[in-house]
């Protein structure tokens, strides 16, 4: 049975940059005068287009040389990412932000369960760390269970979004053992964008007609959360487990709270500091439970 491997120091640094980049997405989406699904589509479409320019020059041979299995696994990861966006973002308008955020924080639990099903041994200390980190998010957001049918549906969508996010990083981790970062992210963003386009059209959300400021925010969102954040997540998945990546993503909650306080004048809750401490403590417990491992030289970059 495989064990949960310790991430390289470089990966931890890159994960810090990645989670900082995606933390801007929540406040930016709130401030952008455009439908949520349309924003998700455009960030994937623009991200895929820009990544495609790089792949067409540097990775064309690899792209067209993908085996059928590699291609469809990457497409599957992209569809899971698109499904995560398509479930979690609408949930924010159906239930409370607190409830949605707390439920989406179950992502590392699903990631660990998927890893366990794939034959990876998850130490008891790691499970404790995951629970401590999830508790940190709950402390930050509060417990706010809705009782209306719409709120319950929103809670269910958040939970589905958490599972899809965990499945996305789990499949992407497998893909990254054989496919480079650039090629992986290009196929990811394009397939995710196609799914989001279908859903945006199905829900009749407008794809154009936004004010100029909204397009600026969408571009900033694409350059930061999408191209920097999610691309770096794809980069580290070659040598770091999906479980640990999912754990680090939880740090988005306190970082987004700080960004919203600075740029949107939203007063942060008094629970920010204890919640952040719990998150870091949980992460330390999980990383401390891992076994030192050296990434293979053949891992694609």
C-alpha cells in the first residue's frame, strides 16, 4: 500500500503563491457586474486561449501525441473543474455564504477518501489534521444551516462542489505523472470552458454586454486565480498529493476574508485569527504525518 508522501519544499512555496492567487477570486466575483456562470466561463475560455498560444509554440508535439487515455483523463479533470465552478458558484446565491464556504471546505475529506480508495494509506494524524483544518473554516464562517428548500438545495450544491473539486485534483494528480503542466492546463481549461458555456447558455445568462470595469475584473481574475493559481496547482500535482493540495486550498477562506476587508471594506470577523491558527495547525499535522519521498526525475514539468 502506498503512503502519503511529503511534498517538496518548492511545492509548498508554489502552493503558497497559488492559494494567494485564487484568494482574490471570491472578492472579485462579488465586485464583478456579470453573471456568476458567465464569469466562470470567461476565466476558463481566456485562460485556455492564452495557454493555447504557449502550447501551440512549445508543446504542440506533446499535445497531438497524447494517448487516448491521457487525453480523456485530462478532459475528465477539466469537466470536474467546470462542474465544481457550476455547482459552488450558484450555491452562493441559494444558501448563505457561511454555509456554502463551510461545506466546500469538506474538499480535503473527499480527496483523502479518494486517495484511500486508490490504495494510499492515510495516517490517523492526517485525518485529525484534516478535521482540525475543516473546523477552522467552520469557526471562520460560522454555522448557519438554512431550513428552506432553496437553502437546502444550495447546501447540497456546495457539498457536490466540494466532491467535484476533490475529484478534479485527484484525476489531475494522475494526469500530471505523464503530461506537462502547460498541456494539462490547456486541455483542462478548454474542456472546463466548454461545459460552462453549455450551462451558461442553458440558464440563459448573457455572455456580453457587461460594463468595461467588469471585463477588467474578469481579465484580472483570469490572470491571477486561473493562470497563476490553478496552473500552479497543476504544476505541483506532479509531485504533491491531491490530499495536501486540497488542504492548502482551505487557506483561501481566511485570505479571501482579508482581501475583502482591504478592497471591499468588509469588516473581518473576530474569529479570523483563531480560524487561521486552526487551519495552519491542521496543515502542519497532515504534512507532519507524511513520509519523506523524492519525486521521480521523469515527472513532467
